[in-house]
């Protein structure tokens, strides 16, 4: 839902806008045509979002070495999952 809100009400860079559109299309496709695979899809999407959360933490607190370590760890784990 937040992606649709972003598209409608937030000024986004072109690549982020394209990313949101592709994600919405992917979510819709999975919900409509791959219902048995949804748990696997959802697990993967959640893991990738954890990596994004680590990146956002680092972008906000980029002078903190602890945040850099957390970012590297969480992004690595989310990509392995």
C-alpha cells in the first residue's frame, strides 16, 4: 500500500518509481496466479526488505560505525536468504 501512496503523493526519482511499479506488478501477479507459492514469495520479499531497512538505518546514521556494521550484516543476510 505504501508503494501506491508513494506513487501518488511523493515526488520520486525515476528509478524508484520504476521499482515501485515493478514491485506492484509482481505482487499482483503472485496474488492472482501463484497462490500456492505465495508463502515462499512473501518470505523472500520480507528478507529483501530487511536489507533495505539496514540500508535506511545506515543512510540516516552514516557517521555511526555500529550502523555501518549492522547495514553490512543485515544486507548480506538478506541477500543470502
